[in-house]
C-alpha cells in the first residue's frame, strides 16, 4: 500500500472513531440528549448528531476511495506531505479564531477568518473574497439566529 493510501486510511479511521465516539457520548454529555433527537431540530443534541453522522459518512467515503483507488499503470503518485507550513499557519489562524470569537464576536471574527484563510491559501480575487467574508457570516447568522433561534457568541464589537 502506498503512502497516500495509508495516510487516507488512517485519517478516515480517525474520523470514523471521532464521529462514533461523539455519537456514543451524546446521551451522557448533553443533558436530555439522545440519538433519537435527530427528529427534533430544537433539541440540543440535533446538531452534534448531524455533524457526527456526516463525519462518519464522509470518512467512510474517503476510506472506500482509498481502498479502491489504484495507481495509473502502476505509477506511484507524488504524495503531498501531511504536515506543511500552510497547514501550520491554518492551525494558528484557527487557534486565533477561537480567542477572537470571545473578544470581538462570532460575526466579525468569522469574516476575518474567511478572508485570512483565503489569502493564506493563495486566493487573490479580492472582490469575491471580501464578498464571501461579508455574506457567508451574515447568511450563517441569519440561518441560526433568525430561523433556528440559536444565539452566537457576541463580543465587544458585535
């Protein structure tokens, strides 16, 4: 098994384990939560069940793809390293995002995060990047706050 297949199999296995662990812990960690709460969007267990189930499904698809994938004409494809400096900078930005949410609020910090990650990974279409940094957080806020009645953390600015 080549390095790319092995890496994908390990990552898929890790994702499946995390998703299954989340599903197993929901009844114990969420007050009044159970897996049957999937039918009730107002339940506090609804989104964790959805996210954990999607994680398991996507990781199963990754595992299936890794197992069934074959190299073209027996050639070994170049394997992208699992750890690169862009991933490290992305992890640093995500860490900063966690602290910025409590300081300046979810709406503004999400817009800044979208713009920073886009720029860091090489996307330079400024009008589209700024539009996404403004419209995506506003759309998510509208969906969760106005339609689902879930309050986002607010900070000093908003």
